[in-house]
């Protein structure tokens, strides 16, 4: 006689199946993952709405700190392209992965110790090794012996510069000018200051890529083609450009 107990039908039917056990376990784990959300929302005035707003605020703070930063134009030094009160979006990652500022870029930089205790926005005219001269026989700025036609972005009525200069930009620095030359305090005005008017690349906050406000002035800030024909600097960056003075 078989003495081993035989499970009754009700015993077999009352035992949960493997799929039921898995489902119940998964459900408990899923619910536990959201317990902290429920606890936070219970303690926050406004519940889920407040939590959502806090998450959005944190995202914006991280975006502002590491990716893109809005910058309000404080003066008319970059007119006509950038007007007082315009807000531009500064790409903080533009020069963070091996890329370097290029001639024609509009950059925002910390001027502390060079221009003043503030952030500034200017156009890059010369990069490390460049020989920048004002001016050729037709009054144009020359970079590495090539005259640059700035008429596409220079403020109407302004000359490229009323201040003569002849400089070689040290490696790791930038020579910058405002587009509204007669209303801009830039590298020309600080040639005798610490750093010789040059801006360390390490002090560049980012590249201004977009005008985002006001909406009627919305635009992408492109690099002018006028600088595309400028040759690379010669080794040592010495010598004077043809037709230069000062």
C-alpha cells in the first residue's frame, strides 16, 4: 500500500503557480520603487505638481551650469547684430571637448583681471599665433597678411579701427573686438594692461549661438565667411603684414 500522502485537489489548486508568484513579486518591487515618490509628495505642499516643478528647476539649473547659459547684452558694443537687452544662448560645451575658439566666433568670457570684473561678449578676430594688424592701405584689419572684409557685420559708419595696432596673439589667448568699434572697449583698449588685451581661452565661458529674445529678433549666430580665407599663422608669428602701420 502506498503510504505517501496524496495531495487533495483543493491542495493543488490553492498553491500559486510560478507565473502568479513572479507577477506578485514584480508587483511588490514595482510598488516599492515608487514609495519614495509618494512619501515626498505627501510632505510637499502642492504634492506632485510641486515635485514636478522642483525636478524641472533642477534640470534647468544643471542645463545652465553645464550646457547652455542665457546672457543678456548689456551694451551696444556688438551692434547691429546684438542689441542692448537681447538675450543670447551661450553654448558652454562648444570648447569643452578639444575644440578651440575660431576667428569670427562670438564668445562670452570672464574679463576679471583683463577687462574688468564682469562677463563680456565680443567677436574673436585673432587666435593663438595670429598676427593681427590695423590697418591695410584700404583701412581693413589684416590677419596673417590677409585683409578681412568685415562689412557684413561691422556697424554702419564705423571704421574697422581708429586705433592702430600690430600684435601677435600668444598661444592660448584670443584677440577680440566688438562689432560696433566706436562703442566697444575691447582688446585694442587694453594693449597696455595685464595680458596685453588678450583673453585666455580658459576664461571663455562659451560661444553665443542663438539670439533667443526678443522673439522678433530670434536668429542663429553664424560664423562670418570673411575669416574663412585667413591663412594659418606662420611659425613664430613674427613679421609685419604688407601695408600695415602703427
